[in-house]
C-alpha cells in the first residue's frame, strides 16, 4: 500500500499547487465521501457533496494566491 503524503507536505513542500491539490483529493476523497454517505444514505449524493467540498477548497486556494 502506498504511503500517504503528510498534510504538512501537501501544504508546504510541493512546487506545483495543482499537483498538491490532486494529492489532497487522492488522500481525502474516500474519507469525505464515506462521511457524507453516513448522513445522506445515498452514494451519488455523497459524491456530489465531496465534489462541492473540493471545489470550495480549490476556490479558497485560488483566492489566497
């Protein structure tokens, strides 16, 4: 199993913000989707919520540049 990238590395150590964002998605997408599913009881809705979470993060990241 691949080692997970530490959160500090995602934020501070990667030269490309796009690659960093992809790594963030790779690391947390499944966990966020499962969490949303526990409340929504619908996998498609949970995936939509997860997508909205990452869109929100991306927009904030772009605003802070």
